[in-house]
C-alpha cells in the first residue's frame, strides 16, 4: 500500500471496507464531506489480493472533480497524472501501461461497459458521490450489476457517498454490507441570514459575502444557481472588494485552465472569493476556503415528455445538497457556513435531490439498453425505476429515428447512432448530414451544443460555431479533434466548410422549428411550445428559427440557443411531414368565422390563403363554441325568448331532471349540441337571428313537455280588468307586476299554473308600493296605510276604503270628478 502521511477520518473505516470487499463482491461506503473517501479509498485498495493486479475504475460526476481527484492521488504518490493514476474524460485521456487507477466521468464509464461488457482487466468499479443520482451513474450501476451477475462475479462494485440512504442502495446490490465513516475533517459553524424574497438573489449574496469577509479570515466559496447569477454577483462585488481579494468564477462551461485557477490556492497575501454553481458541491477541495455562502438554490433539469424538451428551472436545493455545501467549509480547517434562509426552513427542504432518471429525457438510456440487449430498461436494477411515460416517449422518438424495431431491439441505424457518443437526436443530425457531405459541419454544431460555453454564449448558433472554429484555445482544439472523429465515424470526415446551423439543427429537432408570432422576439415551435428572445437580438427579426435550448416555465420560456432557417429549407427537409388542410377559426374581435387553406409543420404555419367559410355543421359548431366563449348573453335574446328560457328553468328547479337545464353553464357546455344545427350557413354572431335562437332553444324541449309548459308556467295571467300581464319567472317564485287598481274586487290571490304568484303592486306611475303573497290579507291589513299615503300623491286615481267593493279599473277618474 502507498505511504499516506496525512491522516483523514476515512482511514478509520478502511479496514472494515477492505474486509467487506474481501468476503463480498459489493459494498456501500457512507462517509461525510471531507472524510477523504475519494482519494484515499482507491489508493488503499491497490494492494488488495482480490484485485490481482487489475485496474480500479473511479467514477466522478464531473470532469472538474475527475481531474482534481486524479491530480490529488497522483500528488500523494509523488507522481504525475498518467502514471499509477490515470484520467479518462471526454476531452482527453492520460492513461499509460503503468496506470492502475483510472478516474473517469460517469458518461465515459457507460460507453466503456457497453463496448466491453466483461470489463476485461478491471477488478473494481467505484461510484463516487452516488448521491447526486445522475442518469449516467444510475445506468452505469445497473449495467455493472447486470455484468457482475452474468459475466463477472469477481468484479467488485463500491458505491460511495456523503449523503445517501445506504441501506436502500445496499438492498439494490444484493444486501451488500454498509461501511460508515464518522466525523468531518473539521467542525463548521452555521450562521443564518434570511433573505428578503423580493430582493434579487445576487444582491443578497453580495451583501452576505462582504459581511463574511469582514467577520472571518480565509477564502470564500459562494454557491449560486447558474452562470447568469455568478456574472451579476461578480459585477456587484468587483466594485466593493478590497484589492487583496481575488474574484474567481467556477462553473462547467469554463475552460479547464480557468477552473483550475478557481480551485488553486489564493496567491500569497490575498484571499479568494469563488463564485460557483453546484459543480463545487462534491469531490472537490478548494484550497484555502474556510467560509461558505449558500444561497440555497440550484438549477435543475426538468424534462417534458410531451414536448421532447428539457428545460432548466431554479429550485430549492435539497437538504443533502446544502449539507454537502456546508461541508466545503471544513475541508482543511474549521470553517463557517452562511445560509441565506432561516434555520427552521432547513427542515422543510427535500431530503435528497430528485434523481435525474425521474425527470430526464430517457432516449439515450433506452438506446444504450437496447445496445446492451435489454428492450425494457425496467428489467435492470435501478434504484428508482425509469418512469413509464418517459420510457414510452423515448421509445417513440427512437422508433421515429429508425433506431429501434417494433420489438425495441437495436436496428442498424440505431447502431450507427450509438456509435457516436452523442444524444440520439444529435447523432441523427450528424449521420444524416454525412449523407450530403456535411458531417463535419454537423459535428462542429454538435460539439458546441454538448460542450457548454464553447464558442461563447451568443443565442445565435451560427455565431457560436464560427467562433468555435476560429478559437485557438486548448479546449476548442480538443473539441475540434473530437468533432472530426465523430464525422469520420459517421462516414464523412472531410470538412465541407460552413453550413447554416438552422438547416442542420432541424435534422435533430424537427419539433423545434419555430415561427415568429407577430410580437417582437416571440416564437411558437412545431411542438406547440412557445419561447421568446430578447427583441434586440438579430434572431428576433427572423421569420423561422430552430430552437436548441430554452429555460423557464411554459408561459415564460426564454430561448438560450437557436439558429435561423428559411422557408425553402423547411420545405425541402420536411416535405413528408408538412400538412395542407383547411382551417376554420372563430375570431373574437370580429365575432366571425375565418376560413383559410393552411400548410403546417406541427403548430408552425408555413403559409395560408383565405377561403369561403363552408356552409356545414362543422363550421356551425365552431361558430357556436366561439359565441359561447364570448358569452351567451351576446345572442339575440328577445323578451319572449328570455321569458321562455326562464319558464323552463323555473320548472327545472321545481320538478328536477324531467325538464332540461338551461343555465348559462349547461348551455355553454352543450352549445354544439343544441345551437350548432340552427347556425348552418351563418358565419358570424351578427348573422344569427332571434328565429335561429328560438329554433335552437325550443328544440331542447320534448313535445310532451311543451303543452305542460304553457299549462304549468303560463306566459301571462289575466287580472280583473281583462289585462293580460306577463309573468316574470326570473326569480325563485313566479311574479306579477300589476297596478293595484286593476285588482280591485279580487278576493282571492292570483295563481299561475296552480302556483301562487308573488304580487308586485304598483302605483299609477308603475312604481312598486307593496309586495305580497296574500292579496286578501293585504286588503284587510296594509291597504289602509298604502291608501293614506297614495291618495294625496295620486288624487285622480281611486283609493277606496273598501277595495273589494270597488270595480277594477285601468283609468284615472275624469277631470272635475
């Protein structure tokens, strides 16, 4: 075993771990941040008898963590990376014949085991920081367990994490033993500073960072959700930091040299403020950091299967994540963690981060499983089974790409796609482009899309690709070599020169071809999803785009990467997908139908011309629904129709379902059933007549109820003068409004259809003077007071002491009487 001089907490657990892996072929190691598991465990296992000179593979979630772990272990051995400890990542490898430990990223391991299921020459695979639950880590473990069970019983598998449900993982691994390491490297004090939610996150972070610098010595690691917040926080701090404080951003899209500068110790006599995304949560020691400022937020991907889009959202970090962040302050000495939320709020956080497999695009996973010989990924040992809807969406996409046959097996096309270390859509783009001699241009575009920050961050992908091709930096040079290799694999390594990025991107994302929606910077994609650009962007003036990336919710999505495409290119690429059809729509502003011949790619209109509105039931139904959307009160209701509807509604309320429900809600929900057939030939609300409405409404009432309607809810009631007064059915009880003089001599209460009426007794001026449900009682009681008040106001009208003895009248007394 190598001579390891510096004691770390993990060393107390190493004997138990060696014993566990001697008697079993799997184990789980749970060790808190700073314990030293990443760099101590692989070195400690090098002389294990069961290893028998074979290699150890150490999986890390990110390239930065892989490079740091390899460098630290090599330094411990007094060597350089590429000796005993090697590195294998996307942008290069440092592996020699002497290499015994290979540090690889999780995605690289997936391709390793798919290319060599027996993992020849490998004795152990160590899954570091497994709690991050990336899709590649889950798939890698599932494949490794499958290989161990069927091909390599001697293969040792070790899952390591600081924050993990060890028992659950152990059960997945056939009840593997769990080894725990207790204690942190150094204690960390936690301080809380609750942020005003109405304040921008970078303002609060900058304030707390300055306070932390004043309160304690040492460098500061600040956790922010993304690059935009890092840039804005850096701008705020740059003007206020002392000259002796160095500001360093740290995120995945930075070139390795800049990442290394952020991780390196601050120059002598200075302090450092590192502004980082969650990339700095695990497997990484930033020299000199003893203060952590945590905003408590993270950027997480959310896949929308129905739209085939993965969007980034800002969410609260999990309790496990904030514990990991806090642990960064105690890696090399006692530290302090400032949290921008109240202490009780920590308990409300989700215990663990949501596994990527539950919210990711699973097309790549399904393709890899098919290459493994597994048509149903659910049959493999996943800690969380992949969701059925996402699997179905992935299978449908791969079938559309021709990568899977109807039984879910890999096709020849699928094998060509999987030969490229790219997501399936981008692999298709490169392979199809190879057929027209444009594989290199497509590979360059794919490189810009998969390697964040390559070619800058301009929204316009043509600009990014041009900058990438001209960039003489090391990372760009490495990616150009990689892209050249992809092109050769696809069968077209020759450089075809520049090709419009939009035309290539449409091969990968036909569902993301988008058209301007008439408002500056707003576009709608073929999938139906909308997105927006900054109106100042040159792309905002384009008619058509292809969208590669966007962020935000469905109602407020911002396009992050896109390329222009013209109409002829869309026509040429998607001739078999473009539909020509007649569309009839209802325009609310004019309250009228509009017919047009439209050519569409999904939700994107490629052209249209006006047509006469067809005189058929389909058009009538669209008109009916449009009118209902405006409100049924916009129909030409006459007093007679309104009363007819009120009569039916009254009887429905009184007798129940025997009578149709003519409420606003019921009529709106069934508008195509009762109204459409009466609107055939009509093209606007203005053309609908009262007769159309009457015909439609009366059709709702069966013949047997029409006679009952007149009998049980008559339209009028005759009063003693012979006047026929309209009955009002709008309220709960039928009502009659009548001048009191027309009821003189009536000694019984008026009724309609056998039901007593609510009488609204009116003055000669048609003003209400009394409401009664008992006319004889009114004559005997309140009439005297009404008579006393009214006779002086209306002296020309009769106000007898005994109204029952008076003849009813509609007239005033003649003048002079």
